[in-house]
C-alpha cells in the first residue's frame, strides 16, 4: 500500500469525527448569532419597543391636532385659538406689539 491509500483509509475511518464538530459549531453559531438567532431576537425586540413608543407619541400628537382642528372648525366658541393660529402660522400682529416665536 502506498501512502495515498493509507491516507484515504484514515480519512474514511475518521470522516465523521472531523465533520461532526464542524456541523455542531456551525449550528451553535447560527443559534446564537445568525439572522434569526437569539442575539438578533433581542435587538429586534428592542427595536419593536422603540417603534411602539414612537407610534404612541405620534398618536398623542395626532389627537392634539384633531382637537385643534375641531376647535378651529367651531371657531365661534373659541376665538382665542383662531387668533393664536393666525399669529403663529401667518405671522400677523398688531402694529403696536412685538411677536416673539418660541420653538417648542
């Protein structure tokens, strides 16, 4: 037998001992750090929580705008809001007063 045949016999004999750890390492890596792994799952959970908070903030501001819109549509009952919006949006003011804008 030449050395090549001996090597092929050794490879056939220990084939499973070589590839089984490689397969296990690959699977363990993907369980923890793969696209759908545990680490990415926690990052996605954090992102979902931050997006939910952002959605709630947008809903609150949307509700505020709806209240302002209904108040402006019924401007007979609330002339102060109409006056405030005219001054803020259009920049109108009386001739003897100063208008100072603050960014909220």
